[in-house]
């Protein structure tokens, strides 16, 4: 995995600068931004001079991190358009939601990976060492999509209820954005060399360096998922469907694909398997989401006329659901 490394102010020092700026702006909102910046610089210099934080650190810019940034931007631009079309918010709202989803998603995705991979790794049965630095090193690979998607979805549901948004309309607006972001993110997984596929001899197989140093030909399953999620996102963005049906199709479509894709994944670990059945944890979650998607689809279709009329009256959206 290639990366561009460069020295810059350390992350703790940048956090001190950010906190200093935020505190001044919070308790002195009438003050000028220049004053907040001066307070931020003063706090930074004091923290560095007193030895509370290091001055410099080395940063890495990897292909995975770059794709993650692009994925967030794609989701942000698309969410801004769809939220406006559904009369749910503006660009600021989209930024807030993106920050909420990104923060909870990264933490949840990484934690689920760590929990799944605490199985013994050494010959003597000793557990895999997980320290804070290892857990935080997402560039090294190791995040589970469902681990990030589920807490992000729960937080957005809480946000929607707080803002008194119709949940079905909110989900219809945002789920295609999440699929579009995933399509870009999986390209980062491919470039990073994580989430690799099973060994195969198809003409489009790609090289993968196994843990024992052998070079294998494997399915580019990351690119498969990128293509599937991009196609699903594009189809749902342009669809004219009853309220709630976009959500049902997004959940069911991805869950069905993920269930199949797990058979093509070669990166499974013992902790990522369900006990008693030859299925992965992600496949178990996919089956549950397939049931949820089917129930939501039945509800959306059964209540399509009432839901569409109510939504149009409450959000000024044309009957038939939000349009983009």
C-alpha cells in the first residue's frame, strides 16, 4: 500500500487549536473571528511550549483515505440535492448529517471489525493484540460496513424525529446517497488491498499477496460491490416511487447483494462467522435486513396513496414522493 507521508502540526496540537477557537466563538459570539483565531494560536503555542503536546507529527495520505474523502463529498452533494427536493433542509443540514454519519460510521465500522477479530492469532492461543494505535489505524484496513451503517442510521433516525421529519421521506432521500458513497469507498478498499476476494481463475482476477507471502489470483470483489452499489444508487436516484419504497429497495437490494458477495470474500476470520451455521455475521445481518426490506416494501406499497398525499401536504412535495 503506497502512501504519501509529510510532516505537519501534530493532531493533539490541532485539537487544542480547534477547541480554543470553538470556546471563544461559543462564549463570545459577538466577537470577531480574528479574536478567536488569535486565541486558538495562543492556546496552540502554549500547549507546544509547555510540552503538553508534540509540535510535529507525520501524516500519511493513502489511496483508501483519499477515496473516503471523495465518498463523503459525493454523499454530501447528493444529499444536499435530495434534501432540498424533499423540503427537508438546506446545505447546512446536509453537512451536519454527513458529519454525524461519518463520525458514528467510522467508529462503529472499526469497532465491529475489532470485535470480530479478537480470536486467537498466535500458535500458543494468545489473543490478537489490540491497542489504541492499532484500532485507530483504519488505513491498514479493517472496517465492517454494517458496523458503521447501523449506528449511523440510528443516529439519523433520532435526528429526524428531533426535527420532526417524516422518517420514510428522510430515508428515501438519504439511502441512495449512502450507496453512492459506498461505491466510491469500495474502490478505496481495492486500492488498499483489504476486503479481498476468494482465489479464482477468471480472466479478470487480480493479484493478492497472501499472509504467507504467496501471490494469489482472487476475485476483485471490492470492484464488484462498487459496480452494484453505484448501479443501485443511480436507479434509486432517478426512480419515481411511492414514499418508503426507495428505502425498501435500497435495504433489500444491498442486503441481497451482500449475502451473495460474502461467498466471494476471502478475508473472513473465525470471529466473523456465526456459531452453528456456515454463514458470516454480515450474511446474518443481510438476511435480517432482507426481511426488514420486504416488510417496509409491503408497507410502502399498501399505504402508498395515503402516505404520498400526507407527505405532499406536510412537506410541499408533489404527490408520488420526493423528486430529484
